[in-house]
């Protein structure tokens, strides 16, 4: 194609080779125009040819790089290669909650009488009563904008440690909020920089942080597990297995707990169960090096069974990370119970629960030759079995250096 156009230009030049002087100037201009036009067409053809070759080269590079998922992979002499957006994946550690190891307040509504005020709580205002829901004992917030506080000795002083966790199950069936105050409204002076954790059917908020449950999910007519972790000024809060609040520096010092529901009624149902405050502090690996074992009451099971509850995964994930980062470590996983129930039943239950935890770690990728499991039932208490807090501390799983 290019050669044809060059030949035509040559013939055209011969045809215009002997004009009259006046006509020569006109013909000269025409000749230049034709030449420029032809040159443009030639350039376009050349560009097309180059583009086709470059496209093939790019296709080849992309084919060679297919399967690489790291951003900005350096290709010698060519700079960083951009990863196709369709290949990018989000890696987000959304659940890292680990309960404190020493329980300082625990209420699982055991032995509560239906219709009475909860025996382990005190009233600020409103109406709150024990009830049974779904075959379980629960605390029901009835009306009058109820507020309750844990019933503790010396509750007029700051009873929350520098490192603590709070957990409870909350039943929601409406978009109205359930609130947690971090001071005892009946016995303590209100802090100057007071903030409230606001729990709704689709979000958590605590100034200055607020976050919705991912994928626009909502909690309606079901239980949600609420977890709060405070560590020397830093606070995190979770709904089920998702962290929604992550504040690096709070402007106030938590001193106590008040639970508040402005809109509670027969239509706007708010129930809670399994409320616990625990003191924590030492990281798992540091605890392991110091004591040769990790004691955790944060691994939870269904009542009287060995089936894991979802909130147990925070602890199990931490144990997995420890084992993955330290391949030389081998563990004996040991189950313990409180003294409630039959001796033989507790022994079998502790065996089964220890085995469940071991199997979970193996399923996550830890080789079985690094783990053994055993149960001790109620034979090795670390606290009294005469109080709810003591029983909660005795119901535990220990990870012992093997």
C-alpha cells in the first residue's frame, strides 16, 4: 500500500514537470498539498502496524504475569506492573476479640425466678424483670426507659480495670438503640467526657466512631453477641464476629457499667443474657512463655455440650497464630468444668470439649502431631464454685506446653 502511494506521487510529478511560469506556482502548491496528504496516509498506515505489534507485546506480558496477585510486582527495566482489579482480594482481620482471663462479674441468669427483678443487678429507673424466652432465662427490659447496673460491692469507685472485656447476648427485633454507659449512673459521678456505645440492629457507634454491619445486614428477631474490649485507652466493639468500633484513644476513663433502653416496650423487645465483665492484660505468647500455659474461659460451648459457639473463634484464632508463628511449640489442650452436675458427666464433657478444640485447630491447618487433648472434669478448680464468677473461672480450656 505504501509503495503504491509513492509510485503515484512520482507519476504525478512527471505529469507536472513542464508548466508555464504562472501556472507553475499554482501547480507547485497543489503538488505540496498532495504530498502532505499522502505523507499523512503513509504515517497512519505505519502507526497502525506499530500499534498491532505493541498490542501483541502487551498481551504477551499480561499472559506472562497471569496468576501474580501482588500489587506493584517489579519487572526489571519496566517499572511496576499493575494488577487487574478483578484479581485483587481484600484481606481484613475482622474478629480479633479475646476475653479477659479473670471474670469479675458474671450473670447467666442461673436459678433466677421468673417475674422478679434480676438478683445480680440494681435498678436506676424503669421496669426490668426476669423472664423465660425460647426455653432460656433472660433479662427483659419492659418499659419506663429502664436503666440497670451490675450489683457489686464498692460500686461507687472505679471497678473497671485498665484492661477489661464486656460480653453479653442481646435480642433485637427493631431499629431502636440499646446503650451501654461506661460509668455507674447510680453510684458514680458522671465523667466530664462521657460517651455512649449505641447498639442498633445494623450498626455500632461510639463517638467518634460509627460503623454498619457489612453487606447491609440487619439483626431482626434474633440474638446477637456483643463484645467490648478496652486496653489502656483503646476500645474495640463487635457484633457477632465483626469488629465495628476501633478507637485508638478514648477521651474518658471507663469506670463502671450502666445498661439503658429508652424505647423498651412489649412491641420493642430488648432481652439480654450471659452478661460478663472480665479482667485481661497479658498477650497469649507472653503468658505462654511466662507460665508455660494459657488459661482461657473465652472458649464457649453450648450448655452441656461440646459444640463450639461462634464467639470462641477469637481465642482459637490467637492460638492458631501462636502455633503458626512458632512451629516448635506443641500443646496439650485440657478441658475443665465447674462442679455443677454429675462427676462422670463433667469428666466426659471436658474430654469432648478439649477434643473439639483440638479438631478445630487441625482443621485450620495445625498438624495433629503437635497437639493432644485431655479432660479433667471438675477435679482441678482454680476458683471457688460458690459464686457465679468462680464457676465461670473454673469453666475453662488450658493450652499447656507439651
